[in-house]
């Protein structure tokens, strides 16, 4: 595994060195799994460790959004982690990331979203103790915060800080208790073009900004489970309508309503009416939900970060999930006023579904 990561690292470094201005980072991390859910306590038996590799393209303001965010870096990351538990196994991840600079460009905060593969997922006979990963393919998110010093000796520098690594399948297959690793990290960075001197293009002078209210209609769908171990995956459909108001080139406020149609919730109601008749579930309860929400859109050129906080105002069967829900994910402009997004809808730390969406903005 270490040899494979080294080969990938050297290959990417060679490829990037042919372009304008790139850098690479290699970090070793060592930490602990956070017990966010008591159901995973039996899986926390050691201190996970691993490697994070980052391949970055530096920005200098050629596009307006770059200067608005203090010239971030963009790129992709690779990860390897040993969870130090025989039932969890090892995870391998690939991510797209954005890195934001602070403190005279010595503090680098990076967020990445991608996919991971686990070597030892849940199996009812062979690995029934792993209630964290119900599938081999996982969604994964990384957050890193490093004090970084570049070009100390030639193009070589170092960094040290904290990393948070999250793995979950967002309940498209049960079980899905997920894991979060909080770790200390340290490593080296190398500026592949350290002899190239570049200057940052200054921000455009602030101009008056005004934008009208816009109206959006979104169709969200995917599959998820009832949350009961052994449950099949069922389709769902969410219809959303909301208004938005852009405050500036970066921030847009949103508010609206949506209706949720869930086959998994229908199956959950039926399951509880049969398995736990004394609870009071009859099986005839309405599985539809209606929610209202407010949110924010943070825009980076054609890509945006979406965050919503909502409440089910119509929720006849309230034993399925909490009434308050949140949504976070990425949205991208596809063509003119048509956009697509991938988001995770959760109730606190309990993810209900990954939503694949298509929308139209009036």
C-alpha cells in the first residue's frame, strides 16, 4: 500500500510540474475515532493512523472568484486509513478539495468531498459487528487545518495541524452508524514551481451590487433504507420550491417549502405495526411530510456550497426521524438557469439520504 501511494504521489508530481504553478503535500495522521453514537463503542479499540496526499493548483486572481476568497488552492486528495479495528478494516479515499488561506497565508483550512472504499464492510454472517459501514462504497468528507510554511529550503516546506475524516453511506444501505476520526497530522509540502514568481491580481474595486428575487424549482431523488439492519433500499422523491436573494457575488439567502415522498418511511411504518404492535403504530399512518426551510448558498464561480435548515410542519407519523432536518452539499450550474446538486439530508448526526437533484431557476 505504501509503495502504491508513493508511485501515485510521484506520478502526479511529475505531471503537475509541467504546468504553471502547483504544489503537493504529504501528511501522516494519528488520532481517535469520536464516539458520536454509542452503537459504535465496540468498534473503538485503537488509534487510527494513515496518510493524506494533496495535489494543489494555486490561484492568483485570473478569475474574479479567486480574489474574493483570498486566492485559494484547488485540487484533489487521496487518503489511506487503518481504523485499528479488525471489524472496520482499512479505508481508501479520493476527494476534490478547496483550500483557504488565513494569517498571512500560514493557516490553511481545507475541505474535501469524495468517495471511499472500505475493505471490511458489514456482512450478516462474516462481519456482523461492523454496524458503521453497511456498504463497501462510502461517501467521505475531510476537513484539515494546518499551520503551513512553504519554500523553507528551495521548494520544500512543512505543515502540522488537525484533521477530521468522516465516512458514511448516507443510509443508502444499512447499517450506517458511520465514523468520524479526529487526528493530529504533520507532513511536508513541495512547491513544484518554486522558481516561478507570480503576483496576485488585485481585487476589483467594490461596486454597488443589486439582484432581484429569483424562484427555484427542484426535483430531488435517490434511494435509502428504513434504518433497520437488513432493510432493502427504496426510492424517494422530494419536490422543492424556494425563493432566493443574492446579497453579493458570494452569498445568497434562500427560503421555501418542500414535500417528501418516501417508500422507506412507508415500509418503516408497516414494519413497526407488525414487529411492535404495542407501540401504537397501526400501519395506516400517512408517510408524507411537508417541510419549510431557510438556507444559504456560497458561490465559487459555477460551483456552490448549499446549507439548509428545515422543519416538518406536516408530519403525521413522528416516530421515524426528528422534525428538524438539515441539508448540506454541492450545487453546480449546468446550463444557463438549469443546475444540478448532490446533497445529504440529515437529522442531527443521523443521515437519512443522499439526494441527487435537478433544478430550474426563474
